[in-house]
C-alpha cells in the first residue's frame, strides 16, 4: 500500500505542476488507428510496415528462395535438421513440421497488413496525403497481398497445369480484425490466379512508380514488378501471348555486366526490378536471409548436386562462364561442394532478389518458344547466356529450334538462377515430377529417383498447419 501511495502522490504532483489541462491531454504513449490516418508520416510508416511483413525472414526475406531451391534438383540437402529444410527437401512436410507454420503465418500476416491498410485508405475521407499517393499505396497493398498469395499457393496446391481446380489456400480479401473473422474457404489455384489478374488491372499498375532511371527504387512495388508477377501467372496458366504482353511492358532495364553485381553492394543495378533490402539494424533484430540457411557450424547443408544437377552438363560448367565463380571447392576434399551467391555469413545484409531483368528475358524466351517464334526465343536466350559467357561457348543457342531450343531455355534458367529458388517454382509450374539424385548408376551415369509427382498431393504439397485447421473450419 505504501508503494501504491507514493506512486499516486507522484502522479498528483506531476499533474499539478503541468497545469489544470494536463488530464485533458492525450499523451502519445500509444498510437491509435485514428492517429495513423491523420498523419502522413504515420501512413508512410504503416506502408513500410506492410513491406516489412512481406520481408520477414520466414517469407520473402530469404525463406522463399531456400524453400524452392530445396524443392528443386540442383542442390542437395545433406542434413537432417528440419529447421534447415530437410523435410522440404525430402517432401515430408507435415502440418506441424518446423518451417511450415512460420512460413504460413508470415505470409498471412503480410496479407492481413496489406488488406488492413488498403481498406482504411479506401474508406476514409480527408486523408493527409495526395490522391496519387493514396492510389499508389492501395496498389502497393494489392501487390503485396497478391505476391504473398502466389508464393503460398506454390507449396500448398497442386500445379495449375495439372489441375486448375486444385484446392489451394484460405483466401481473405478483407482484413481479419478480430475473433470471428478467421473463417475463410479454400480457393482453387485457378481462382487465386484469376483474382491476382483482376487485382492488378491496368489502372492499379499505373498507380505504381515506373522505371525512371536513377530515381527508381527496386525495394518497393513498381509497374515492372507487377508486370513480372502477372508474367509468371500467365506462364503458369499457359497463356503465352498474355505472358509476352506483360514481359514486353518491363522496360528501362538491362542486364548488369555480371551476375555478381546483383549480390554485392550497392545492389541498385539496372537489372534489379524488385528486391528485399537489409541493414545492420535488421540483422541485430534476428532477421535472416539465404546465407544463414546455406551454412552451419558443422559444414554446409545445401550442397551442389554434382551427380545429376545442372553443373554436370558441360555446356553449363564452362571455364569461361562467369557464373562458375559461385561454385566453391571444399578445401578438405578438393571437390566442388557448394554454391555461394549469398556469401555474407557474418553481417548478412545482401539484398534478396525477387525479380530481376534476366528472368524477364528468359520468361519472354520461353513464351516466344511456346507460340512458335523460335528466332525471337533464341535471341532472348542468347542475351542472358552471352552476358556470362562472352567467349569460349560450345553451345550456339541462336541455331537451335524445337526441343533442343526448349531444353536450352530450361537449362539456362537453372544455371542463371541457381541459389535463388526459381528452379523449384519452374518444376511445379510445368507440373513436372520432383526428382533427386539416386545412389545408383546406369551405364556410368547417376540415376534419379522421383520423390514427388503432381498426382500425389500428400507429397507434392505441404499440409496446411494444424492451427489453421483449428481456427478455420472452412479450411478442409
């Protein structure tokens, strides 16, 4: 009681000394929703908070690239640690697997933050921001919501190319503001893709910033990033002319002189369309990105597939190919063992890339191939390949047609984006089997073993986390 009395006395004295109107003031010890939307600075901060949700290390800030590389076939997970995605690699992800709930939760936190901001900007009058900024922030929110849906659907659904009616994930188009709002039905992957296309209309995209040279900021959504997301969606749907249309609208970018430039400071290159930036402050806050998953105290977990991976094909392991600089040799064995694009293991502030212009070109190459324009497809493929192999190439891609050209496009994507997660996305998009290198050989070549096929949902797809099933009865 004595302590309580002293505290009350202190409050009384402070109130007295501050004048009679003190108790009528609203001390800013907390920020209310009303406060946010009466201040341009707080609206800006809220927008940045939405970006940070997507950038969470369990989601866009690293985990995405690791998940889809572990689902692919150019790296091998040599560990048995589920926190380092051993179950992702082995296609045994269950409801409560170590990395599953965190990935799901981070994705939906980004979605809900985006929906919340979007609704407030749409519904409130007399906002202290310009109409152009309001429309840009609404478009930002739609983009973050849509790209989050896209990545979640890639692991929780069978591919669109296998079954466009495959049940995918719960969809919230409105903000979840409290108890009673958790119920949401599972949408099919086709419905999700169609909603993304509807969301990113030409009017929405035009509200986003365009590439205007030095002033372009690749760390926020842009018109180019939206076109890239739509390009991926249309490719997944097999709508190649639409994919070409989206890709051709990604203008003002060019390939860097070297892929290495994308993974070293200052990261702001003419090839960078959309990336997740990191700072020392974020490192201290416990954020992580791919470098922290590749290395461990006892050695390297995600190692190169030196049996059946892309580097075992001579055309993609040339001495004159600058991408081979990422291949590291284990000093203990003298063998090529791991791949290092993200090589900052102490500071770890490298930007994690979501979209870069090399993908735009290779997406267009694959799309032009699928409409029968082999010459255009080969020319676009050659741009990316020639950047890394200016001399000494043993493969003339400009002379290829038919299946040989298709194989070259597929393989170039594997070589170009090794360590960035695109391989796992490509396999699923084409509704192909996931394979691992086997421990046996045939005629002197390593065999492969199928570990997941699109028709078997239990292995091909992750199970929805048990807590989602508990709070959302419709997620069945």
